[in-house]
């Protein structure tokens, strides 16, 4: 009974904490792009609430998890958040034309000249950071070659789905920046494996 009460309190605390953090920080950051739907914001809240719940479960209940279990849970939370971020647009983009939704030309060299612009900075840094966890997680389970391959294939799949479903664009710059993020994650997991596991 005591455990059930503790878990109930942790659950309530996780929901309240995630709502506060999202309302005052994350929603404001996402509103800069003015495209996120309520579904994206809801998945963001769910992911953050699950993360907080899991953290409190370890701290307060003192349940011991194996590293594999921790990684699996955090990877699931990350994927919920990632899907909400990538496919959580207000609605389909107007004037859908499949040719205009597939960009194979890079504008990254031009954008780097405007890196002081906050939107450009969020775009470049955000696209790198968003796939860093994926590279980190996948490298734990797979060899270096398969980790790189899975990262690139997932990024291309998600970019293609965004272009085809009219919930975004297939963009070669996104693929490049996302791949850099995935590669950083792979390198980070290699460092963790070498020194801590």
C-alpha cells in the first residue's frame, strides 16, 4: 500500500512538474516557430512527465534498474518526444506541391553567414541536437557501422514522411545537420562505453 501511495504521489508530481516546465519554458521556445499543434505540445508533456516520473521512481522508491532498463525507458520517452516534434504541426502546409516539399539544394553555407540571427541559430543547433540522443542510444545496442546506418536511414525516413504527408519538408540540410547530431551521439556513447561501462 505504501508503494502504491508513493507511486501515485510521484505520478501527480510528474504531471504538475512537466506542465510547469512546458508552460513556462518549452512551449515558449516552440512558439518561436509558430507551427506546433496541440498534439505536439501534448506529446512533449507526456514525454517530460514520463521522464520526471522515472527519475523520481529511482530517487524516491529507490528502485534499482540495470543500465539497459534505464536506456530502454529513456529511449522510449525520447521517441515519443521526437515524433511529436517532427509530426506535430498545426495542420498540413498550404498549397501542397510534392516538388516544392523536396529540397535537394543546400542553403547551409548561406545560413552560416547569418548565425547571429536567433532563428538561424535555433534551426542549425536544434537540428543537430535533436538526433544526438538517437545516435547515443542506438550505439549502445549496435556496432559503429550499423549505428551510423540506422541513424541515416531513420533521418531520411522521417524527412521523407514529412514531405509526403505535408507535415513538413524533405530538406537536404536537415538530413546533414541531423546526421551530424546522430554522429555526435554515437561518439558520446563510445566515450561512455570506454570510460564508464
